[in-house]
């Protein structure tokens, strides 16, 4: 079959090579001789995908807490909340804070707050459920803070019928910010001395989505510009720079539309089970991974193509041999990364489970483009692709000196590094490891990650400024309470004893848990008993109790008298470690009560200063109850649990998968195991150095790296980091067959030094472009991957791997074995 496309000489060479070399030689032959067809097919398929597939932004989702496994407590709590309190339709809220510094609010200030609420109610852009102001009966009392050294503040809460992570929150936040600014400008002197800010889950969601969109735009632009500039600086050939850029342009358009189309597969009859999702931040990873890996693939091919041309071969023959020689290394590099990313499909967390395989599929499309579309472009341009540079003729079986001369300006540097490493491999290896070991230890002993969403946003963001204002006057958990939903299957909560005695006993118990600021339930919707002294009249107190009964006791027929809700206000942010620890204390206490291991005695209640009747102090009615949990702190705790389990699972699967690909490709278990160890070592060094850098940069505000950094860094470094190892080792084994063990190793290090370093710099540049994003997570991960790739390029590839291979040759000689 090869004879249909290759000359007799080329056919004999391909058959001699056998396996993948022959397959890629066949692909190269077709691309060289039918390049217009190949280019036309790629352009046509890409155009068709653009026409039929939805845009990425139209199907992209976001929100960290919406993709937890269904079995997690917060998900079960959300389901119970929807069953028991379906009338509570609000999915998020946006809060306007009005603050008077240095003193109490005036009656005019409260009137201004009420007017702000009316202005928001009239805003067409808001999908409103209702609006609360300090003038709202019963609820309004909770919306005014006590007077403190900071002054006093009140809240206007707009409850919304839209999820906090929906893209509409960007429009909502902008509309509220614009309307409130106009309102205060209209008020003039009437609002003098009042400061205002905006907070709430919808505000945080809007800021997060805006920052993610900015990150995507900045990363795409910066990546393209940086890759173009580096290619022009390194190769100084415009057409050469155009080959990877055109390939990446076609690849990114085709792959993103293909993935967007796959998200709609569940609409096809018989595929209802399909549930692929894409996220806003996934596109950032996709861009940098495709640009970095795809450009590397192109440059590996171009480098070998140039070698073949300099050996005196014609365009077609050079392209066929080049792809035949590097095809196996390129496929190995691509598959190691794809297997690493694809391993995330076994994660429980939805964002991991969907993002990894999506990027892996896109990388597969990139690989296909690099071994078909790129060769077709090279065939179309011919040798003039290197213009204005010139090809320097060289012998096919060149000497080491000729290879040094042909390796460019840094050829002598690679030769010296190779000479020292091969002459003293043990010393070089020990010195490199000893130098980096302290950072690896720091990485292994790094602090716990942070799950604080607000930490991801810049300090100038609207919700961050509003959150600081809110925290000056209210408990950190005021607008995001922990919801405890208690289910007593036997019922009785709507009876007199259940309403007044059982509820009061549990209220007392929850209120006295460390970290709890207050508890709201029936009959204490304000966190304290409702009396005529509190509300001013018996009529007001009766109305408040009736409202509280509807709010905190389920009114649905199936659950009436069986389900009650308690809103627990924490003293800490729901995203903080202290908030999570408080929730876990509450969960443990209620688990003990449910199991019958905890009861409240009269003496215990007296110690707390309570005078309730003895039968009211018993928690026995709650024995056997089922407790569900809702709210952000419950979701964050579940997020911590599932992502930490997933991280351990992903690390094992990625290492196993990549090792399997290496064994299939190289067939040398000891070498493959060592290559895995090098990238794991690089990961520890990188994450240790990254934490030290950001701890120094953030100072006292540093509370840990973002929780997503470690897992994505591990996957990317272990998978992508093998690209250069694969390219180096396959070239080493190829040259050792020609030149012998030591000369082959030395020649391969010299010949691959320039191209691998160029590829490493480009890969690092694509990831450092993430630093231009607006999310702290992107900045931290971009810095970390850039550092890890540079370590892999400048230390692992030229030092650690050659030193080990040289040591292995020595050990083999001592033991009388040929380990080449």
C-alpha cells in the first residue's frame, strides 16, 4: 500500500522502519503530494462546525458548588429545601449596604434605604422575587446593624430568581450598580454622609463571571502575541511563524465548536444519558494547552524537516522522512497529555470530570492538525518557509562537531552540558537534586489551600469592596446563613408542644455552639423571642409569629408538621476554615442528637442562664430526626471533601495512565519509571516555590494557594512535562542505534537542546499569559505552570534525564549488560 504514495527507495525505508514510522510516512506522503486537498478539508470541516455548532459562550456554565455529586449533604439539603419550602423561590440575592461612618443612622437615612428598595423594585433588568428594606415588617429589624465604633449600616436585599452563577448576573450587577449610583446622585444632600456598597451572592457571581470573561480575552490575545513574537525572535522567518499560528487558529476554532456541539448530544434521541458540560474557565486552559502543545508539535516537525532538507533531500522526501521520524514522539507526547487529562473523567466533582476530557479531546484534534494540516502548509510553502534564513547543507551522518555547528548559537553550550553530564553523571544528578530538594520539601509540606471565592477577585471588584463594608457592621455569615432542615418522620412539629418546646430546645442547643452568632427559627425569627416589647404591640407580635410559622415550618401537605428550618448565622465567612469548622461542630452535635447520644438536662440549661420549663429542655423529641444542610458553608465543606478525594484519585490515575503510555512507547520500565519520578519531583519543587513566592507577595493576607491550583498543576506538569522527555529519549535511542551508547546520548542532547528549549519557552509563555487574567487562581496557576515548564526544560531535560541515562549505561557495563 505504501507503494501507492512513496518512491521505491522511500517505501523500502518506511517498511524497514515498520510500525508507526511507516504509518506516519504514509501520512506525510499524502500531505506532501495532496496538500491542497488536506488544507481544503480542514477549512471546510472547520467552517461547517462554525455553522452548525453553538458558540462556546452560549453553552458555557460556571459556579463551583453546582457540580457536586448528588450524594453530598449540601445537595441533599438543597433537594429537601425545594421539597419542603417550594415557595422560597429566590435563588440568589444582591445586597445594597448603606453606611454612616462614626455615628448612628438617622430617620432620613432609613427613608433613603426604603427608597433604594423601591428603585430596585422598579428596575426591569432584575428578575425579582421580592425586596427587603429596613421598613419591611418583621424582617426589617434584622437589616439594621447595632451602632459600633465604625458607625451603623442597614441593608436593602433584592432576592432574585436567578442562580448566582448564571451569566445574567453580570447584567444584574451592572444594572444595580448603575441605578444605585444614579439614585444617590439624584438624592444629593438628602443622602449626604451615606456611603454605599454592593454585595450578595449574585454580586459575587457577576464579578466572578466578568473576571473569567476578562481572563479569557486577555489570555487569548496575550498568548497569540507572545507565541508570534517568540517564533519571530527565535527563527526570524515570517512564514515559519505562520505555520503553527495558522494550525492553532484552525484547531482552536474547530475544537471549541466541536466540544460545544458535543454538549448538545443529549438532545439526540437515545443519547439522553449524555451530560458533557463546558465552563467559562475551561476555555482559558484549552487555549493555553492547545497553543503550547500544538506549537511544540509543529516545531518538532519543522526542526526535523529542516534537518532532512539540509541533508540534501527534496521537499516531499524531506517531509515524509521528517514526519516518519517524529510521528512516534509526537503521538507519544500527545497521548501522554490526553491520558493525563482524560483521567479526570473518573473524578466525582463535575468541573473536573467534564473539563479534563474536553481539553483531551481538543488536544487530540490538535495532534491530528499538526500531523496533517501543518505538513500540508509546509508542502505548500516549500523550503522558502525558512526565508530569509538559508539552509546549510550537511551530511546525513554528521559528526558531533558538525552537529554542534548546526545547532546554532547555543550549540557549544549544549555540547558542554552534555559532556559534563555524561562524564560525571552521579555528581551532576546529586547536585541538581540537592539544590532543588528544599523546594520539594516545601511543596510536600505546603499549607492547606483556600476555598474563599472572594480571594479569587481583585481588591477593586464591587463585591469585594461591598463585602468589606458589610463585615464592618454585620457578622460575616449574616447574608449567607447555614440552613439546618430538620425532618421528624413521626411529625408533631405543628402541634403546640412541637412548636414551642421542641423548637426552643434545639434553638438553645445550636445557639451555644462555638462560632454561632445567632439562630433564627420559629418561634424566634429574629434570633430572640418575639414579645410586645420587641415589636411594640400584641398585633405586631402575632403577625410576626404567623409569618415565621410559614417561613420556618414546611406547609406542603406531605411534610407539614414534619420539617422545620433553622437559619444559623455564623461568626465567620462561609468560605473560611473557621466557618467550615463551625459547621462541622454543628453537624457533629446534631448527629449525636439524632443518634440519641445527646440530651439537654435542666442543670445544663440553668448553667446557660435559661429558665424554660424542664420538659422544654429535652432533646429527646429530636432523637431519630434526619438533619439536612443548605447554604454556602455546607456547599464549601462538601467541595473541600470531594475535591480532596478527587485530587488523590486523579494523581494515581494520571501517573498510572502516563506510565502505561510511556511503557507502550519506549518499552523500558526502569527509564519510564524514572521519567515519571522526574515530573513528580518537578511538581513538588514548583508548588513549593509557588507558595513561597505568593506568600511573600501577598504578605499577611495570604491564606493559601487556591484549591484548584494543585490538581491542575499536577495533571499539566505530569502529562505535558513528558513531552520533552519523550522527544529526548526517542532521539537518544535512535542515535544510540546509529552511533553507539555514549556518542548517541551526547549527539541527541546537542541536537535536541535548541528545539526543546525553544518549545519550553513557548509553552511557558502560553501559561504565563494567564497571569494577565483577572482571577487570582489564574495568576497562581499561570505562574506555577510557567515555572514548572521552565524547570523541566532547563533542568530535567538537559541534566536529570541524560545523567540518569549515562549512569544506567555505566551500571550496565559493570554488570555486563547492554542497556541501550
